């Protein structure tokens, strides 16, 4: 979809369809919708007074203008109660309007943005475009039948009245598009089948990003990782015939900026290994590389947004499969840190490959380390499908993530990392085990990872719940969601 800012007023602009938003009745009309109502001789006011359109959250009604003003049609979309309005509802309403237009086969729309409720045009434009593009996302890569029935909006025009407004709108549109395209890129990877989205494909994606954005890239083969001492990553990777890749992508290398390490779990298919999972639902285990997809997306977005940070994206990528070379319960692995781990379950492979990635990140002496991983089913039990588990060793860093969460609507919830939980991981034959008991599973996963970051400020985001969903939400379709991308891009934008 092409989206551009153009000078014009809603009531005077010729277009196929005009989008108008309204708060719930009896809130008075204001801004563009008020001006259109005056031009339309009170038609919208009459609708609302009669109860034919109430302005309830995400309510939508389409009307033909019959030549009353230049737009051929108007889509009224509700914002709900004014006192409850925020950017999250704005993104949702934008998404719902876009979905209505797409499904109706409408190819072009216009919409005028005016600042309101202390929200400036640029902020509103960014959230509108992000919500719209995320809401109309479709994954049709492998569908071959009836492709002609796939509907898409072709053009959106954001209207402003002054040169100052247009500058702000263009900035907001550009930022919203960059962020939405990053999220959609992550969704494509998560939705892709595991016979296509392999560690090799992830390394090729990283190579393309490096080429397009002038980044440094290093891809270690399993033999190289083994020679370096990555006993945990290597053990998992050896169970698959699909070659594992240890990917390191650097943005703004040697430019004097603060260094942030971003680490994404890249298990492109997780059978559980020797500790094999039940067959029911195993097809969803292609989403176990959601953390890796998010890191690739963030690196791309950071470059396009010209974020002044030295970012190191690290992706340990491999499948987790049973074979004659697969690691086994009872094995003891020596990690890159030198610490040893007794394997209790090969289905707790994510923390193993992340342990070596966390240790590897220390060589960059980062100001902060953040990892994203579909780490534990226990986090889904604890927090559900819509909330990211937040754990870490630095209160200030945790607070920064929570502040970014408030801005983006990607919900996080802090879980404790108390020393007592380490008792669950004590081993008789190694420094510790890779799993504990069923109790506090998400926290135990975080405790395990904490043993590999030394004293560097670190945050672990368990995205097992929201990484892929079965029931769509306002601007998040069913399937891969791109969880964590908007959250951490905002975090990086706010870094000072």
C-alpha cells in the first residue's frame, strides 16, 4: 500500500472513500468530522442522535455521499469513550477501518489528521499508519488457488492543511511504515514453514539486511562454534541434518555509540529432541524462532530509523530434532562460559543455545543485553497469550522496558529472579541442570539464563504466549505476531 501526506481538507478532498473517526455519543463532533458534518448538512449528527451510529469502539458504518461533497463514500469508525482513549485504541480503530476497506474491495482512501487530546499530528500519524498496515497484514506466500480473490488497499492519503502539518505527517507516516514493515517482516518469518525458514534462510536474511543497510555480518558454522567452545549450541545443532548457523549482525560498528546486544532464540523447528513433544500441535513449533525474527526486524528498523546506537544482533539458529547424533538426557555440556550443564530435558534447548549467545555478547561490553525467546510454556500458563514475561537483573533497565510497553501497547509483566529459585537447578554432576521442577517454570528459565550475563544489565523477554496466537486481535491477525519488535524499537528510540 502506498501512503502519502497531501495538502487538503476532508470536506473538500475528492477520493474514493473518506475515513472519519468519532468518539462515542454524546461527545460533540470536532475537527475534520465536524467540518464534514457541516458540509453534509448535519447528516452525521442526525445519525448519531438517532442511534444509527453511536461511535462505540471499533464500530464501523459505510455511507454514500450522493454528491454532497467530493468524497464518494464515508466510513465512520468509533473510538469509544473519550475518557478511555489512548494510542492503543487509536491503532486498533485504524486497523479495523483498514480491514473494513480491504474486505469491501475499496482501493483508495483519504483521512485528515488533526491533533487532539494532547496528541500531536506526528504521533497520531505514526500510530495510525502502524495500526492500519499491521491490521491489513495477510500471509499468502504459499497459496496458489484463487489468488485473484486476495484483496488489498492500494493507496492511502493523509491530509494536512499547512506546511508545518504536512512535515509532521510525513515524519509520522514514514516512522509508522518503517515499524509496521519490520513487524510484518518478522511475521512472515514466523508464519513461514520450517522446511523453508531454516537456519540457512535466517542467515541469508541477515546477509540481505547487512548488504542493504551497511552492517557488519559474521555467520559461524557449527564446526566453528564448536571450536570456540560453544558446547551448548553445538549439542543442539548436531541433532539435525539442517546446518545450524550462529549469526552476528552489527549496526553502527566503531562509531562511538552505546552498545546494546539483542539476542533472539532461533529454533526454526522444535520437536523436543530425544525428549520428544506430543504430535498434537507440533506443527506450531515452527514459531520457536520468533525471537530471531524479532531481532532481524529490529536491526532493519533501527537502521532505517537511524537510531544512534551500536547494536549487536546475535541469533543462534538451529533445529531441535532427535537423531543418532542428538544430545541426550543425562549428557553434560560445557558452555562457552566454561560452566557445565546437566541435560535433564532436550526440550529445554532454547536456554542452552541462548547461554552461549549471552556469553558471546559479553565480548562487546554492552551497556545492556536483551534476549527474546519463546522460552517456556509455563509463561503462557502464568500470563496467557497476550503478555510478555519480563525478567532481568537491573531495575533501571526493566523500568525502561515497561515504559516502552506503555507507549506501544505490547504488554509486559515483571516476574522475580530471586536467588532461592536457583535451588531448583542444582545438579549432582555438573554446575547446574537445564530444567528444574514444574514449579515456576518461566522464572527458572530466566534464572538459568542469568548465570551467563555476569554483571551486565540484562533483560529476558519470554514471548512464548504472544509470539503466535490462535485468535486475532484488533491489529494482530491469527498466526505470527512479530512480538517484541515494536516494544524494543521504542526502547531503542528512547535510549539516552
